[in-house]
């Protein structure tokens, strides 16, 4: 074996998580800083990749494993497979990035008929021996032999039922011995072979099983969901660790802890433990554990040592740690530590607190948070005015409120989620293989388990609401219902869960948008100190502008005037303008729209003062403001039928002779009104047909409308500049920017600029003041990129419209691509990401880079930004910083994400390589 594949905990480099996996590297580091870690060794991720490639273990690997096992035997004074003082080990996975519960672990490995007798003799505790053995048979059977848990669980539950026992801990040695025999028979029935007695055969099969779990469905799904690329983590290491037991009696315990509260970020002891239990009992939610503070009463000296361990871990790693420990007969062992997975609230608070404590600096405080995580802080919370009484309460495991239809298995959750349904996944306890259901669900509810159970840890990492350990709920997966007292909740019924309080409600409870916390404001203020890029907002109304200001926007980078036209009070005016068959009629309709549009801009400028507001002139094709052809045909047909009905009503009333008029509002719908309406609908239908285009997104839209109907752009320009003049008169400092969409030639831009100059001079003369504003263009066509130098002679700013620029570059229609072939391209690796969500650096990005260079060559001080959907994506923001844009503009809820990402882009700028970006 030429490549070294194995390192003992005393030898491994604790910083090399790529080679040793996060868990293995930390075991090595903890051992080397003097923590009490059970002896063991790490088989590297390179061995995993070699095995997956060749479907066999590297030559000589098992010889090296046996050598390392002899070293462990010498250290512990125990012998693997021996009839006296037998050595038992755990076999645990561990990749470079933490993936809780996504890969496999086997405990108590080394037990067989001989070592079981030896263990019972050594401990003088038959119950402990048989309990350890039944756990090993089931875990090994599931992980190494592929036998479903249910095959074992049915026997386990039957024995408990026959004995009239509810708690696992009430089973005696006789019960457990019987369970072991039944489990061994399950293995024979399912595999056709007896359970392996050779301990090295057990170990080899387990190593292979852990390696194979890297390509298991739940691990693959997890990596896809969290965008974990091979460059970030490739393959899993295998950690072979001496077993220590928390289930040898009441002076033993096992637990999981965080050095700070992962839900709130508070600097406090946090965790759970169980007396006389193994680690899987805590994390799997099989028993509901106790809060760690109770350990101070049950085992005060162990609690004191645990506080010391917690403090030492955080001081050494300078990061919140998620650690596991076992107490075996009064001795505390640290089994593993890793950076704690926390929700966004906790990540922000711990960053600010640890920086203020001097544990980390501000740069580290910013870089330790994934910008995408901040979106969790904008998740809805239950309306505090809600008066609905809760049905019951569980443990608050992951904050946020969520409602949806109850489903009882992950497959149905995935299916309904794909269909656009909101679902809550209900389980007794979740297992790693439920991960695809987590992705689809709005929230998770379990009747067993605690705050560190699998459900809680994974939900927190995803930012999804979770309530765990709701023991009053009986969840019956087979009958697809949950029972709370006399209340029966069927699959499909809607419930609401509050992961912050643990409360559970029947029906849908109203939610409210959370406010920005003081800690988040502090963190983002630090981010702004480092960031090179400013972050603006894509907003169209005063309400959304106020929200953007609250989130820290540095201005509006895109105000879409067509959004203003869609309001009920103005859409009829827009339709009149479209239906007009001459300029005079159009101008009459526009004259009515003008004061409404001007007032829109006055409100926006007032809210945003003194920040810049970029207003895009009308962009979409005219037909988008009209109903579609089929809808109009249906409406005309309905109106004609109604004309007949109205006539019948009139005849009936005349015959009765008692009423001269129909009651309001039907008295207004006379024959003339109906016919007039029909005539207008028919005119709209004709106009829809006249405006028909084969590909409207590449047709009569944007600046091309301004060339065909200059009166439309003139009205909009006048409304912007008059609004500016009125604001200036009110003493407001404002910074309007007029942006022309879909430009392909300098001549187009020059023509619109002439409109602007004419109207500017008129307004300045009328109001007796000087207007200060910028004039620029969106860059969203390939030709605009190639002619950027000429456009910069006229434009004072560019803003990349990367949604349309991506469509043009890829020759994709976004709607067709996303609904048909793009998911396939992503799934099979033809494209790494959806280019409408993540900027295509090697295609669209190169056009952007060329545009920046050409534009600044002509006009060195030209301001350049981006307002496409990709502008809020951290990876895209890094590229925007790299090519030296001035700002990014995104939707208001993405502003905190973008502000932090802009700081990351600056702090990590020396590490950025375009060649490392996806796509070839």
C-alpha cells in the first residue's frame, strides 16, 4: 500500500479535514490537546474514493487496520475478539463538512457469542451485555447487511407488549436475551446466512458500509440541497474508536451538548443527557432526554468536569462546538466535537458576542456565517395577537412558524411538496432516510426526541420550524393519523407549529414578518465597513421601499414602472391608452395617468431620500396589460348571454308591474351599458390579435416602445422629473436615475436622452430650479455589451439586467427551460446551477466583464450595477466584486444576505478564481 490511508488519533493532522474528515480531524486534535478521547484511528477519505472507484478496499488496507487495532489493544489493555476483556469499537463516518445523520455509524462492533459471555462476566451485568448485543445486531444488520429497521422493530415492540412494558429501560436481561435471539434469526432469514462471528469480518463489512453510505440517497440529497461540491467535501473517512459505555448502570450517562445555545445563541450550558443509555438514544430520539442542568444535581462532579470541557473546547476552536460525551463509571470521555450547526438567530448573536468577548475578530465574525443563512431571520412568526388555544406543546427545537397539511411519511411529503402543497411532516422520531421529506416540508413535528434529536439538528440547519418530543401526540403512521386526547388529526388536515415555543395548533394561524434584531444590525454594520459593493433594492412601492430601508438598502436599483400600472385604479387607463388608435387618443389616456404616476414617484423619492432611486421606463410588451385571447372570447360570450338574461329580467318586471327598476347595482346594467362593454371587449380582442408576437420577449418591448410611442416615455420622464422638482421644493435631497431598458444602439439611447433634455429644460424653467439626476441604460442584450463603449458616451450608468441577458446568452426561454429541460441539465451535471438563480460567470459573466472594460474606457467614472435576480446570490456577488461593479440590487428580503455576501467578497477577494466557477 503505497498511499498512507490510516492515521492514529495521536498522528493525524487536526487541520486536515479534507483528508481525515471533520470528525476524524477533531478526534486527532482533541487527543493531541489532552482531552480524554477513547483511543482509535482514522481511515482517510482517499481510501473511500479508492474503494468507490474500484469497488474493493485498497490492497493492504485491512493489514494496516489490524496493525492499528493491535496498537489500540496495547493502549486499552483489551483484545479484539478475545474471551477475556474483549475490545469493542464503534465505526463512524465523517466527511470534510458536517452532514448530521446523513451517513452511517455502527456501535458495539466486536460482539459475538464468545465476547458477549466475556463482557457479561467482566461487568457482572447480563442486562448490559444483552442490551449492547441487540443494539449491535440491529445496527450492523441495517448498515452493513441492508436489513430494514422495521424487521427488527416488530420483534422488539412485540416483546415489550407481551411484557406490558413501555420504556426500553424496563426490559430485563431475559427480555433482551430473547430479543437478541429473534434479531439473529432476522439476519438469517433476510440474508440466508448466520450473523458473522468473525470480528474482523464484522469490521471489514462495516468499513465498506460506511464508505458506501457516501453515495447513499440521503447523503446525495443532502449534498445537493446544501450545494456541497466535491471541492468542498469528497468521500467520507471512517473513524474506528474504542467503545465506552454510558449504559452500564446509574453511574453512567451519555449526552450531547453545545457550547452555546444553538437556538438563541445565548452563552450558557446547553444540551441533553440520559443516565444509563448509549449515544444513539439521545440523538435518535428513542427516549426523551433531560436538560444538562439536571446533571448538576444527579452527578455534580461530572457536571463540573463537563463545564470545564465545554470551556476548553470553545477556547481552543474559537467556535461554537457541538460535542458528544459519555460517562462510564465516573469517567468523562469526549467522543467527538464539531462546529455547531445553528439557526441564523444564534449564528448572528454568537458572532457579535464572541467578537465583543475578544474570542474572535470582526472579520472572523462575518466570515463564519454563510450569507444565505440570514434569510432564515426573515421567516414568519406567529401573530402575537393570535387567540387560538394550542392543541398541545412539544419542545421548541427550531424556531419559526409554519403551517401545512399533515403527512406521515417522507415520500408523500416530497411528492406533495413538488406539487406546490405546503406540508408538515409528522413522525414519531425522524431518521436520516427521511431527509428528502425535510426538504419538501414547511416544518417537522415529532412525538419523541429532544432538542438535539436528528429532527431538531437537521431542521435547524435548514432553517425550518421544528417541534420535537410532543409526547401528548400519538402518531400512528400506519393509519395516517395523529391523536391528541379526543382529537384525531387525519392526513391532509392543516396544522400550525411554532418552533420557537413548541406550541401546536389546529388549522392555519396568521403569521407576521419578524423585525431586524439589534445583533443583526450590528453585524451588518460591520459588513458594510468591509464591503466594496453597495446593496440596493428592487422595489416598486413606498411600502416595500420602507422595508428595504429597514433592511439597510443603499438605494433603489430597480423600480419597475409597469408594476405601478397594474393597480386597479390605473389599469383601465393603461388599457384605454393601449386601445387608442391614434396619438391624440393615447395622449388623452396618458394625461390621466400622469398625475398618478407622478405621485408614485413623489412617495418613493420621499421614503428613499437622500438615497438614489433608479426608475426603469416601461419595459414589457403592451399585450401583458390585456387579458389573453381566450379569456376575452369567453368574456364576450358571457356578456352576450347576459344581454339576453337582462332583457328577460326587464320583460319580467314589466309583466309584474310592481317594480320599475332592478335593485342596485343591476339597475345600471341596461342594454346600452352591456353593448358598450361588449364593444370594448371586442376592441381589446382585436388589439390582442394585432399585438400578437411569436416571441414577445424578443419583440416590441422596452426602448422599442419608446421609439414607436414616444408619448409614453415622455409621460413617464415628465412624471419622474416633476416629482423630483416638487420634492426639491419641499427641501428634500433626492437622487433620481432614469434607466432605459432593452437598448441595442446608441441611437436609441440618444433619442430618449433628447426627450429627457427637452422635458428637463421645460420643468427647470417652470419651477425655477436645477434638476440633478442621472441618465443611463440597462445592459440586457448581447449587442449592448459589445457596444458598451459607444453607449457610455451617452449613459452615466449601466445596470445589468441579467435575467434577459442570461436568456439571450443561453438562447433559453426561462419559463420553458425551468419547466422542461433545465432540471435535467442540473441533475445530470450538464449545468452546475440554474443560471437564472446563479450568475453564469463563464458566459454571461464574460459579457459583463467586457462591458465594464469598454464602458469605463469611454467614461472612467461611469457607475455600474446589476439588478437581475442573480444579484442577491452570494456566489454571484463575489464575481460582481471581482469585476469591480459599484452595486448590486436585489429583492428587499435578500438585502441582509447581499450585504454580508458583499463583505465576504471583499475579505476573500485574494482567493477568488474565475476558473473555479461552474460550467465549461
